[in-house]
């Protein structure tokens, strides 16, 4: 863990160097991923099954690759009642929030008499990647599939690494209306969704987080399909004053550190004594945390405490452009209003980021690695396309034709100019 004091000389340079330190970027991933993608593109299902055998140690065929309706039903039945109820509660809140984000079609007629407008339509098919390995993530299913359903996507294909399918994951899929689930993970799953592989039909967009291999594969197939983002390790910044319970803030910082040894948790506070208390609480909580190996490594290698006046916090947050930021202060709205770059903001002492991960209703698929400077979290809009509409009658055409012809001629595009001139010169 690094300790910074914003009032000390050299802070800016030291903090800038800290922000660009690499986290979780294996140098050899891209080359191996490229080979997997090309093999799946060329050989389809044969390659997918071969890589599944090689990487996961599982033998599958075209039939066993798909999770059957009976298996989904059995998983739902095996899911504890309280978990199913919590999933239904979360899904309803996610659905309600994302319904409010649905954009409306519109038209207007401008002063020249030209009718201009826009129309939103959903993509036809989306692929949802649900990680396996470290843990089961039913919340990932909801956060990716529910907005797609709200947007009107007709087909949602879920892929997840082979192995035991957790009942909670299957219950979340059922809750989100996902009936197409495939036992395939890694780069080969991304390639199958992008190009199609046997019974797995290609999709239009791939969403959902994964490891470095999945992220590299999404980067490779972008352009053939759309993607949501290139997910990196989790991040949280907590801006807190000394009025808080140090144990609460410590728990919030660890809530992201436990995701991955490369996750990053940063505390910004104006009180050095409180900073010490939070650091001590983190040490104490790690002694009993089941995920202490990952959380401890993340805090040790990538964590930071910054002692600075709270008035400087918004500017520091913007430099970090974090996935999540909490404002556990007396007037959180005042500070949050000055922040321009963050994936999600949590305001007040009773708004821990964990609520956003599950049931607040907002999405937990968020930009990482400073991508909040130019992108947003996943939403219904990611599953929609906007088409522009232009309608001209003869009078409206006449108002626009002269300038169009001049600009087309200036750009050396005579056919463009002719398509206007031929109408102006009719009869």
C-alpha cells in the first residue's frame, strides 16, 4: 500500500507514476489469443471443442455443449429460496432503472422545412460472457442480460466455462429470460460468439467481463461484432472524513480488493489519524476474510491512502477516473457534482459500493483502467442502434441543394454534386 500526502513536495509526480503502474496485463496473452481466434474462425466447432478439451479438460460434443432446458430448471429448483428471492428483487430493480434509460424516437421540422429525426432499434442478438473460476457470478448475468431484454434484443446467448453450473447462475439466467446457455469459456467462447461455431450462431455484440484472455479476445473480434468494453481489474476510490467508522471504510475498500489480486482500492481523506485507523482496520479484517489472499495482495501491491483536503478530492478522483467512487462525507452531493470522470458514484455514509454491485438497480459493468474518461457503464443504450431520418419535399430540397452542390464540388466528388444538380435541373 502506498501512502501519499498531497501537501508534500513531489506528490504530483509520485501520484502520476502510481496511476500508470501496470495491473494484470500478461505480455504473452495476445499472441496465444490470436491463434485461438483464427482456429475457431477457420474450423468452427471442431476448434471450440478441441480448445475446451485442452484448456478445461472437458470433452463435449455439439449436443452436450448446450445446457438443456431441464438442466436450467433443475438449477433453479436447487437454488435456495432466499437467493432466488434476492435475485428476483435485484432483477426487478435493474429492470426498472434501465427502463428509464430507454431513449425515445423523435422528429422535428427545421426552418428550411426539412424533417429530421432519429429512430432507435435493438440489435438482433447479444452474447453474454459469464466468468467461472474464482466464483459464481449470478449478478453478472442480471447486469448484462436484463438491460438487453429491456432494449428488446430478441436472442441472448450466454457462454460460461464448463464445469458445475451454480444453481444461482442458472436461476439468474431464468430470471433474466436467458434460455440459450453454452458450456464454453475463454477466448474460444468469444470467437464462437463472433464467428459462429456449429450450433452456436454468431451474435451482433458481446458483453460481460472476463480474464485477460477474454479481454484480449474481445479486442481482437471488435469490428466483426460490437463489444461493451475492455474490462480490467476492479477499482474503488473512497472519499471519507473522520466522522466515519474506520471499520466501515475498510470493509468498502476490501470489497473491491477481494475481486482480484490486481484490483485497486484508494482512500482519500483529510485526516491522517483516520487514515491510520482505516489501515489498521484493513489489517484486522484481513485476518478473518475468506478472500484475504486476493484482497491482501491487492491492497499491498495496488492500494493507496491519500491525505488531502476534501476540497481537492474531486480533482484527484478525476485524475484516477475510477470504476467506483464513494463519498462518505457530510455533503456528498457537493463533491460529487464536481466529478467528471467516474463509472459510478455512491453518495453518503450508507451507500456502499456493494449495493450497486447487486440491488441498487444501476449497472455494475463499468469502465476500468481510467476508461471512465471517455465511456460509461453498460445500459440499454449499448443494445440499441440509432438511425437518422431525413425527409425533404421539393421546397426543403431547394433550400439545401445549393450548399450541398458547392461542398461536393469542393471535395472533388462530382457524382455527389450531380445527384443534387440533376434534381435542381429537372424539366
